[in-house]
C-alpha cells in the first residue's frame, strides 16, 4: 500500500512539475508590472527566442518558445511588457508561423523564462 502511494505521489509530482514550466504569458500595460521586457524583431536571426503562439494553455509546456497568452495576470507564469526599442529589452523574440520553428537561439537568455 505504501509503495503504491509513493508511486502515485511521484506521478503527480512529475505531472505538476511540467506544468510549472508552462509558458503562459500576460502582456502588461506598464513596464513596472512586468517580469521581462520583450521586443519583437523583424527576423528570426535577430531573436533570442522564436515564439509560436499556441491556441490552448495545455499546449504551452516547457521552456521551448510555445506561448499561450492569458487574459489575466494571475493566470500567467510570466508577465511581459512589449518595449518600443530593442535596447530596452531583456529578451528579443520573433513570432514564427509553425510550432516546429519555435526554439531558443540564445541559450544564455533561457533562464528569463523559468
């Protein structure tokens, strides 16, 4: 009985630890409300992260550039603010058309989204 409890506990721990890395983001109105300042670049080669916007929160798993934009800040894992200039940004992103194109291009910035 104790062994099955331990296995069940480990299962839920793994299940929810993956959800903790989900990329649910909320776009704030002010930079002071944000965790990260983001700038959208014109080309993927300029980006630190290529982002694909998913339709459902459940698709936004891991730290792979799969983002789900949520309606409320309390639902978000990260709050971002879109700045006007690249020099103001902590993270440069490029929105891609296909999920398979989402990727980190600058691994030194990966910790920003954890």
